[in-house]
């Protein structure tokens, strides 16, 4: 199966924001004309029915509780498939329940045969959710395909919400740009390419105005976008250079936008490299959906 025809995979967990995740993924599958796979993983190490604080050590799970968890998972999958059918009857849907496995390992394994994985976020979700928090962050960092995490609701198209993509000037980031432009074109959205330039330490220390971004940097970004503008003439493009740390700069500019796209070098990156830390940083702080795109090794 070619990459273009791989399915959109949704990690379900029965949390309150699951409807928003489903709707987002359904629209994506519809725009691509591909299968929508709904996956629920019943984690044997997590307590579903005993009262406990989120993140506390899991309590022993009885056979009865395990059976109840599986029953709830089955009903959740059925309800989710019904929601998709009502919203987009033409989108083919397949459901699958994994019982007794690690959610992280299942999703990472499935990422090799998915076009995109769509997950919820603890920020929007409920206590005890199995595809939130550290699971979503780990999957986004290690998956073989792009991972979209709904860090907040997508901005309204009628209010000019669009796609924001982080640019760092290195060749592998072209993969993130390709994802962002394709998405913007399919959804008829404007795109903003953002390059976060070095902070001005003297301005921060002495409270003086920051020095302007060098004109050659702005010229480079504009030139870098020229080829993409030619390839996607239907996408309105705005290129912007800001003096800010990439995380805070991208989070600020992406507020109320439809999607923020960042690249991630994953296991190809050296420990502490900037791009990996940026993708994880925006996952923790962004207020809109975030797409983390795995990049090839430099």
C-alpha cells in the first residue's frame, strides 16, 4: 500500500474530548479519501474503576474489572464508528480492540502502517485516560508517521484560522513543510511559515529594544517559500521571522490557528538537540492541534 493510501488511525480512550478527536480525524480521512481506523487499547496495568489520583501507581485489576474495561472499550468503538458514519457516510471505518497490551507499543507498531495518528491530550481529557499525557508525547516523539495531538480546539476557518509551520533552515525540515502545504491545500487554508531567529541577550539584559532581524534572513525565508508557492498556488502564504525561542514563538503565533506543524528528528537526533525539544515543548504548551512530523536524518 502506498503512503498516500494508508489509513488515518485514531487512538480512542473514552475521554470527554474523544468526540473532537474523532471529528478532526474523520474530516482528515474524508479529505484524503482513505480508511479511518479506530483503535482502543485496554491497558492491563491501569486501574479504570478504583478511585486514585492521576499518575499514582496502578492498583491491582480484578478479572471482573478487566471484563468491564473490555466491555466499555467495545461499546466505545461501536459508538465511535456510529458517530463517523453519521458525520461522513462515505468514509470507510474499521475498528480494532487490543486487550492486555501497552498503548504506547501498540500505537508505535501501528504507526508503520498509518498515514497519520490522531490522539487526544490530557489538557482536554479525563483522569485515567489511556492515550493521553505521556503516551501521546512518547508516540509523537517515536512514531514512524505524523502524529496529530489535539492540544486544543482548531481555530475557526471563518475567522481566518490557518496552518502554522516551524522552519529551521535545514534540509530535513522540508518534510514538515510538505506536510503543512499539503494539509493547507486540501483544507483551503492559508499558511504561515515561521522562522524563530536568535534571541537578543543584550536586549533581554538591558531592557533595550531588540535589534531587528537581519534583512538577509527575511530574504532567505521568502526565497525558501518561493518554490512552495509555485507548487501550491492555491495556498496563501505568509513568511515571518521572529526574535523568540522556537517554543514560545510558535505557541504565540499559532494561538487560535487550525493546526501547528513541527518537525521531529526522533531517534535520529542527538540528545538535547533543539528540534526534538521544540516538538515536545509545543506539545505541552500549544492551544491548538499540533502535528509532529518525523524528519529524515540529516
